[in-house]
């Protein structure tokens, strides 16, 4: 028996639905801290200086960062030459 691809809600075939970019993820502060290795105060200090991605507020007690912006920041740090390299 041949299985036919099932259409998604928007009418596209399910086999093609996963070919696009993954949906953006939002990260809470504990995960950002784990990923970048900085403490909360250092993250907020760098944000105020424009040296770290800005957070977004989802409500009065909910702050998030866009995962891709954090990943791009990590890549930018990794791409910098070492201080000792002369």
C-alpha cells in the first residue's frame, strides 16, 4: 500500500513543510547564561553598552532573547582573534 503525503493545514504537503528554516526560539535568562558563560549582571551591562543582543519583554515578569541573535553573538566572539595573537 502506498502512503500519500498528508497535506498540512495550509494545504502544502507534509514532506515539504519541514524544508524551510526552523522556527525562531526564544530563550529565557538561565539558558542565555548557560550558553554564553556570563552572569546576569554582565549580560545586562553589555546590553546597555550595545555589546550584547537586546532582550524582549513578553510581559511584566517575562524577558526573552531570540536564539539566533545569541548564536550570532557567540559566533562573532569566536571569530575574533585572540588577544595574545600579534
